[in-house]
C-alpha cells in the first residue's frame, strides 16, 4: 500500500500511518520485489538504480517497437534500423526524461514502462502467425495490462483506445457471441486489478478519500477549479515547454491535428468507396494508441497534470515516436501512389526510377534522423534549467542516520511532514514542530512501551528557548552531533518528569 509515513513507534497500526488512496499501489511493487530479493531495505540509491534500468528498458522497447512495426510494413531492415534510432535518441536524451527518470519514481514515471511494453506487444500481435506464440503474447499483454491498471489511471485510457482500434480493425469477432467473449477476456485483467484495489480501499477505509481525490484531480471539486481554468498555461506553456521546449508543444498538437486529418481523410475515402491501404490503417492505429490516451488523461485529470510537472513524462513516448516516425510514415503510405507517379513521370525506365526512389526514401529517413538529433541538441540546455538549486537535505540525512524505531523526533522550528516526501525519504522519520511540552505529550501519550523523545536543533540557529524546552534539552541522556546538527535524546522517564514539572508550574 501507499502509506505516507514510515513505520515508527508513535503509529500503532497501518491506518494511523496515513494511506494515500489516490492511485492503486502498483508503483510500489517493483521496488518492493527488489527489496525482497536482495533482502535490503528500499533506499533512494536503490530507486535511482531501478530508475536508470527502467529508463533504458523504455528506450530499448521503443526501438524494438518501431523496428518490428516497420518490418511488418515491409520497409526493409536498413530503413527500420535508422528510424528505430530516433526513439532511442529522443527518449534517452530529452531534458525532461533525463531529469525525471533520475529523480522521481511515482505513478506517472512507473506507468511508462508498462505503457511501452503494452504497445510493443500490441505491435507484435500483428505479426505473430503461430497460434501458440499468439497465445503467449496475449498472456503477456494481459499481465502487463493488470500491472498497468494497478499502477496509474493512464492505463484505463490506453486500454480503451486499444480496445477501440481492435473493434475498428475487426479483431473482436463478427458475431455478438464472439465479440462478447473476446471483450470479457480483454477486460478481465483490468477488472481483476480494480477489484483488488477496491478490496484494499475497503480495508483501509479509503473510498471517501479516492472520491474526493477524483473531484480534486479532475478540477471538479473544491481547490481544483483554479488549476483547471489556467490549465493550458500551466501544463503546455509551463511543464511541457520547460521539459521539452516550445517546439515540443507544436509537435504534439501538430501530431494531434494530423491524426484528426488522417481519420477524416480515411472516412472520406471509405464514403467514396475508395481503397484504403492496410499499412496506412496500421500506422493510424499505432498513432492513436500512443497519442490519444495521453491527451485524454491530462485533460480529464487536469488538476493533477497542472500541479505535477512529471505528468508530462508520458508525452516523451509521443515525441519519440509520432512526429519524427509515424506521421511521416502515414503521409508516405496515404499518398504513396501519387508520390510514385510523380517520380515515374517522364521516365521510360521504371526500374531505374524505382531504384532512385529507394535512395530518395533512405535520404528522407536520414533527414528525419538528423531533425530528431537537432531537436535534442537544441533543447539539451534545458536539462540544467530543471536543476534550479541544490536540494541539500543534509538535516534529513542526519536524522535518518541517528534515529531508530523507538525514537520520536521534535524540533522547535523545523518539521518533516508526510507530504512532500523528499525529506521523509531520507529521514524515515516525521519531525514534529513544537512550542511546548504539552504538544510533545499529545504525540507520545498513547504510545505503549518505552520510547525516546528526540529534539533536533541546528547549533547557533536559535539560542533563545522557552524555559521548559531548555529544561527538556538539559535532561537529555545522550546528544548526537554531526557538524552543526544536534539531536538531544531524552528517554521516556526523563521526558515524563520534565513534563510533570512543566504542568505543575
């Protein structure tokens, strides 16, 4: 589960540690699994290491997706290879992907690898001929869908778009019974994941919280409307432009407009009883699967997207594949006959022109690779802009290195709350701000067994303390020191004696 506070003696059970019920807990699973295998507690270093592996696998799977998809379209190995370099280049080196895949692992980041895996398996399904192999791909895709739904609500939109493309491509059967059967099989992993999450919400009493979160994240509830009203400025001109550059905003919206045009152009030709190339349909379907879920998610959960800049990370998949690979492919297949007629006019030897056309096609592919490289190089300085200041967190590290389960930490001028979690990830302890011993007593009075009250101060930061606080510090049985950081450790009996003395006065 997603608990907002680490285990500590002042929290007697799971519910008292706070449950973050805004998402299913799938993002926790890979780190938890690594911890179980290695027998090591999760740490920032462990998550950093997993993030780097995660980032590599995303880029690698994107390359494989483009490569195998182009082989399906009979584009040839050389063209498939050069175009497969584009998603690797963009996904690995765009400023936002470099930053977020290093520094954050939460649902928006955790969902990217299953997203890419699901798309890759959807592409593979189109070329698998063996019934046994197709069955294996379907099982793998079902597992990815289960994990994806358990990780982020983005997968609801991915699943819906893939389902719609299968219906339009007549993959769900021609009669009602086969359609219903295949639909049930397709949605079964999602239903299983949502059922498990529903049980967890019931056990942790989170139904009210997730309802309130939905209203807030969608901009419908109190506090969410403000962000919804300024969404375009906050998300597109803000987060996307800061992470990928203003060019990226035009590339994404341009891709969406071209996709709408592609749908309209296809519909027009169907109405006019004209033939629509199967390859063109496949490209359009893949653009839809990659692009449309991202657009739907950010606009339905506009508050979440406006607040969190890492919510742009899903658009790295769009930028890595759609503008520089899939859109040019669609134009080529949609207007292929006209292009070939243009090059073959006034030519008596069609075979010579055909060879020249292949060379021109390869040249066009290399130009796309050059444009993608130029895009990354031009935007690369933004990576440093994403690090406006040094985070530090030495105080949180000091607390984490000098406290145990039985310690409860207080400070007269400093606190570490449950959210945001950056300091908490290093301290693994809440730090409660207090101004009197009564406030300390409210936190520790219900603790069963022995505990230690820890008072954290920075030497020379604030020398004038209340008499009760000064008396408490002076009764410390141990003082832990590292540079300017001091931690006064007062056991339970000494604290109660100081507290009773304060109350009697």
